[in-house]
C-alpha cells in the first residue's frame, strides 16, 4: 500500500483521468461528475487526493454497473421539439432532426462514452440549445442560416476534458451552447420557492 501523502506524478494524474473517462463510458459517472473529477485530478498534488476521486469506482474491467436507458443514434421530429435532460445515455455519435421544432439537449447528467462525442443537429424553423457542465470542451461546427451561433461555454477545460463536436445546421433558428451548474439551478428553484 502506498502512502497517500506522497506527491502525485503527471503520469499518475493522467492515469486517474483515463480511469475516470472509462468509468463515464461505462455509465458510472455523469458528464458533470466527470468534468468535476478531471478538474480536481488535474490539480491534485498527492496520491491520496487522486485515490479519493476513484475510491467509489470499481477496478478496471469490473463488469458490475447500472443500466441506463439509451437514446437511438438518430432522432427525428416533425412539428415537435426534442428535449433530453436528467440521466440518459448519449451515444458517441448521434443525429437530431427537427422541422418546426427545437432541439434542447442537457448533457450535465448524461452518461457519455469515453472519447470524442459528435452531436449532429439539423433544424428548420427551430433553435438548437446545448447545455453542458463547466470544464467540457465544445467545438461548434454548426451553422445557422438566418439565425445566430452563440457559444457561452465549452471554450476551455482542463487537460483530458471531455470533447464534444456540435455539427449540423439550423435554418431560421439559433444555436446556443451554455453551461450552468446543477446546484445553481437547484439554488434558483429554492430561492423562488422561498419568495
């Protein structure tokens, strides 16, 4: 057993980040949990701090785990919106089509595969909104015709941060990428309830 007070090396931090990514790919961590833990791992100075980040995870290759519902790789709607939030499984590549409807994807509690995630969205008379946790890198390749592309989140993240590529087009609609912590949303609800 190693001393938890021994200073962590760059290799140990990278190994912990890879273990966290694998756990997220198995559905054990949400995207927000993954980004929080990666950020903490990047700044960890001791082995004990790194061990705390993986203490509730099984060893590599342990088959146990929870079952999470999955979303088909292609989703289409006519005169309707696509809205996903809460705990759900996001595939590595997915396509979302909507005519006269919006696509709103909240990835903060989503279970995500390890590696790069590609989300292709195509709307006609609809907006695209992607809500991500802080610390996720988002590359916006999506185009808006007769609309705007606004990226308020996902421009920077710690080493090893999850990467999302948003592709596609919207006609007569906007594309927005933003971040908001779950606890901020809950705090806002509590403030409104107290008033």
